[in-house]
C-alpha cells in the first residue's frame, strides 16, 4: 500500500485541528456518539502510487461522511491528472451528525484551507494490528 506523509509542520497543524474539532464536537454528547481520533494522519492509497511523479499536493477543508471525518488530500501529477485520497482524523461508532459537524467545521480558522504543502513523503506502508511500518520513503517537493 502506498502512503503519502505530509511534512511534520503540516502534521502538527493537522493534529491541532484534529484535537480542537473532536473536543468541540464531543461537547454535550453522550458516550455512544463520541468521535475518536485516528492515527496516523497519513493518506493511504490501496491501488499503488501514480505512474507519473506528483508535482503538487493540496489538503482541503475537513469533511464528515458516514462514520468518518477526514481531510481530502489531492495529488496533481505531471500529466495534469489529480489523484484523490483521504487523511482520516476521526471516527465514530454511529453516523456523524452532519449539522453538528458542519457547525464545528465553521469554527475552524478562516482562510486556512486549502493547504498547499511544499513537501511530503511517499513510501510503502505495512499495517498490522494497531501498528504501521513505512518503507522506501522518498521526499517529494512542489
């Protein structure tokens, strides 16, 4: 499985947004409706890496879908195609309340998204149980 890893400064920003979103969303909810953080904050691709080198990436504003909250992650390749991935940052046991999620998303700092990281890593990931290993990493720069 191919993995795309944002630069550590971008990871710290995403982690801070993750914590503040989950704390705001969980206020006043019963335990069954809580959101729980997901790690690592990487974009995983099951179908392998693009055959053409990536020249730019973009992280869009968070989205809530079914039982997940994620940052859409887009990679633009040299031939102009755009690959779409997810950086899942929170999951819930039951379906996420779309109105509450969108209200919480609106509390995020304005003009923060889309993020345009200038560098990221691409590698192979092996995930077993609750651990992951990254191999053959290479830095990509926009």
